[in-house]
């Protein structure tokens, strides 16, 4: 919700979880960190 460029990832996670659950697995969706261009621009990692 903080990074608009990553907002679509929730839909991908939901689709993957549905597939796992339909295949008799148990999906677990969890959050993780995200790198923002505005924060990392100009750093060594972005060069």
C-alpha cells in the first residue's frame, strides 16, 4: 500500500495462494520489505 509500483503483487500472491490451496497445499502469505526508487536513487546499489 505504500509503494504504488508494487501494489499488483498482492493480486499475484492471492492467485498463487489459490493454486497452492487447490492443490491440497496450505499457502501462507506474508509481507516483506520493498525497495523504493525514491529512497535508493543515487546510492551505490542503484548504480
